[in-house]
C-alpha cells in the first residue's frame, strides 16, 4: 500500500457515477457508514482473490479497492480495525425481466459481511451484545433510501465459518475468530435496473474518498 493508505487506516473509495450493480451497492455502503456509528470502515464491493502457498494449497479471500496505485486490501479477520463491513456478489447475476432497447431488470444475490471487536466498540458492556449490533445493521439495510435498487434480506448467518463462507478461514489463529470478535452476514437479494450508458472509457480514473464520521453527500 502507498499514498496514505495502511492496513490500520485503509481508504474507503467512492466511485463517481457508478453504473449497474455498483450503484445500489455504493448507496448501501454509504448508508451503513452514516447509520452505524460503531462501524469503523464500510467498504464496498469485494473481489475474490486466490493465492497458492508453498504446499500447493489455494487460499481464497476477499479484497476491496483502495484507489489508483494502491494494492487491493485483504479484508479477512484481522486486529487492525475494530469493525468493518464489505459486500460479496455471488455468481451468477440473473435477468428477471427484459424489454428490447428499453430496460433489463437484474437480480443478484448479495452478502453484506460484518466483523468486529466487541470489547473495542463498547468496553462497558460485559456480555456478547451481538444482537444489538445486528438489529441496528438490519434496520439500516431494511430502511435505507436506496434509489437505484432494492435490497431484501433473506438470511442472517453468524459464526466465523458461516460469516466467511466461500473463503479460507483455517489460516487464522483462534483469537481472531472467538470472543471478543464476532460478526454476522446478511444474505440479500438485490433487484436493480441495468443502467450502463454508451460512453467511451476515460483512461483517467475517477473516484473520491469519504470520511465515514461525516454524513456522505451524493454528487
């Protein structure tokens, strides 16, 4: 990493004029950042990466964009951040409805994954208050005013093996997966309209960054 980013203080990029599935995901990303004061970093869409160790074993993990010239950030459990969230898009994305040269309505299965340290978020509480945080996150997801799509919660998972389903978790020591660490995973259906305009790609990347402690403003 470079240019101000670090594992302890990673950046949270925001795409200018996101299209298709990136639009509603970014709206929800910003809604979580604004609506959950305990959430240190609300990351956007993650990308699955695979690395192979010296024994030939493949390790699967999620990475999130950090901006131009900066390596993608591995957002598996770690002790650098007291809390974080990110989005996982499942394959395939399906076409729910289509009318030639007018619109295509798409359905995608999306997971919103949260992982956090309970003792850091609120050291005065002496029990596992996961249900409080889960209820707050569920309320934001359910009530967020998303203009470019609709999120419907289908299932909620807990426990490291379920929260990080699809990734390799046996690389971690127990202290990263047990109390005071905890998390949950909202499996959602995202319904949105295809809205990719016919424009030439600009080689100069766009995007800016927001600070989650401030109310994000849409441009």
